[in-house]
């Protein structure tokens, strides 16, 4: 089937399901209208224990509230709690809930529901949610609207990493359920409720009219599941889609900007594009071997090839370079240094194809896993393969569907389950890369702390710094991060290739309320309520 026919078939199916977009523009009241927004992945029931990627996390924020959130400038702001909350020594937090909050089934959002939301996930498989729960020493329900959290240790990051991350869930839905992923009812307290979900086909979200922050401007959001980026872009141009949870490539920016009624949002993002090394597998367990790869790969050149001016190159400190606590570090492209390091490790002999031989006479040939259908990551693999071949390392690109790739790299989303790969392309969501704890979660070898350590990186220096440093203020945390960045820059557990801007296009003829900011997707609470709600 031709691409044009595929697009037509998708849109015809959407129309048959009642998914055609409509709405006002130019600031008109669009209450009572429906928007069609493509979602780029099937995220199960969009519940906190069923979504499968950052796309699901983005959309489920419309359904599930969090105690805190971030505004469009990436500042932390209270959402479900009153502004006069108290924090003692970054360890004791007392909140009073804003009045008038209810779950979609009519049950009240009270302090007991919040307590349940921070205890139940401790029994589930999601390691990030478990880490949040495990950091808490006690939770006191002071009255129906007031709750106090006491952490085991002071944590200057917990407002963002804990209270702005954990979704508030309805106790009656999960009480007595051993495995939260088996719950099919997606009942939160957010501005939209999940009205319908058809596996592999679409979602329908309906506005909560009495939502405590105000009635959403759009009554119904219809979300066909569309994985073909070309089809999505054509549908936006045709006026059949108002937007998408996905992004566009830089090569499409001029095309969309030239069309009336199209707006392209380019927003700084904290989501890194990464090349992982399996640091527990030989020869990636050798620091000098990893250093050699870092010298052989032109990180800045690849970044510009993939994203042009719409990205910041990655750094060996792994943290986005314009964050205030980023160390002044950069990768050095030096193939000659790479060769010297490889020969210093004894990889001096080459075969007839120019590939170096290891100590057993076998070629230095490795598999690099990537997601099938992800053009950016596929191109990254090709560029890395070309550059590593120049120093005598052979790469075979292995394109796998997301679930299969994840099973090799991050089985069951639990790093303590191990890993089975040589190299892989990877990425983390914006919330991870924007967190003080990102670097520690990525690199600490205690998997209860290093919950993102999919590389299996182990460093006594890194772990000791984390264990020995008492952090009770942001200044102390930033000082620790500066030291940790120096360690990972020297030991190279992975390559951070780029922090690409989020490039998204919206059809403003269908809706003109789109909002986007640092680290955000256009599908966010402010797009449908307005930033003034915070």
C-alpha cells in the first residue's frame, strides 16, 4: 500500500470512529468541542502501573494529578496542595490539600488517598515509584485535608523527584490488588477521564467539568494510536489532526512554518539521547576501551548532523550543559587517541577487513541495539558504526521492536535483573534529565539508588562520593554533582550524544490554546487550562 493510501486509510478509520477534529480558533471559546491528537504509542490503559513509555507518562498526567508540578519555565509549583506548605530541614513536609478535589468515580481526594498513593507503589515493579516510597520514613494523616511526610534522610530533591512525580491514585481501585498492572480502570483525579480505550486503535478522554482548577477548554480529546510519523505529519497538514504527542525532525520545520495555521514549537528539553555500554561485559568492562570509543565518536558532529541547531551536544559529565550545576566538560573527537588506547590494551592485530582482533584472535565485533522505526536512532547507529570502523571496531545494528529491545536493555524495568547487550541507543524522559538525582540514579551501583543504571556501571569512586556526602541543601547537592561529573567523565559509562529540542507542530486553525515550555510536550495541562491555573 502506498504511503498516501495508508494515510487515507488511517484518517478514514478515524472518521468512522468519530475522531475528526473540530474547534474554534483565534481565541474563541472552544468549550464543547473535540480535538483529535495522535498518540504515538499504545500505552495500555494509561494508568500509573500500565503505561510503557514517556508518551504514556505525558498523557496520563492529564488523567492523574500530582501534588506538585512544573510551570512552563520549569519552575516547581504546588498543584494539589496549598501554597503555604512547610518544609523542615528538607526532611519533613507538611501539606494541606486544596479543597474540592475528587476522583473520577466521585470519591474524595483526601489525605488518606494521598497516603495510600505513596505506600501502595512500594509493592509494585516500577523501580522509580518504589524508590520514592522507600525514601519515606513515615506518613501522618493530621486531618482529612492535611498530611505530613517524614523522609528517612534529608532530600533537597524530593519536592521535584517525589511529590511532582508520584501520581495520586484512588484507594478503592487498588486496595487488595497485588499487581496494579492488572487494574483496567484508569481512575484518577485529573482534568480528563479516560472514557474509552480500544487496544491498538484509540483513546477518548473527556473533560471533568467540575475540575478544581477550572473546566478544561476542550470537552473531548480523541487520540488515535498512530506510529507512522509521516502519516501523522500529513494528517496535521490536512487538518485531520490538531497535534501529536510525537515530534518532528528538523528537516520538516521549514515545511510546516510555510503553511498557514501551523505553529512549530521548539523547546529546550532535558531528555538525553544516549549510547549505552554494557559495562559488565568484556571488553566494555575496561575503562580504556570505553575511553577509546568516546575518542572515536564525534559527539558534537553527530549532534549537528541529527538535529542541526535544535540541540545541545551531550557532555561527558552526562548533564545538560546549560543547567547551573553542569561541569565545564566536553567530548574530544580524537581518532588517533582512540587507536593509541586500543593498542595499549593489546588490540594491535587486524584481520583482512581492517577489524582489530581481541586476545582470542576474534574480531572486535559488537551488536548495537536500537528501536525499529526510530529514524533518528537508526541514523545515530549508522554514524557511530562508520566512525568506529575507522579505528578497527565493527558494529552490527540490531533493530528491534520496543518491547524486545527493552527486554535486553532494561528487563522488567528493573536494573537489578541484569542486561544482555553490547551497545544500545537509549534515552530518558525530560523529568529524569532535569532532576538533581539523574546522575546518581544513572550511575550508582547500588540498584536501590541507581534505579536507571542500565549500563551496569560500577565505580567505587562514584559510590563512595555518594555515600560519604551529607546533603542538606541545594548548594551541597550541586557541589556533589560537580565532583560526580568529573568521575563519570573519566570512566565513561556511556555517551550522551545530545539534548535535542522538542520540535512539535500544532494546527492552530483547529485550536490556538497550545502551550509549550522547557521540558514539556504540547499535550500538557496548560494547553487546556491556561498557565494562569497554577
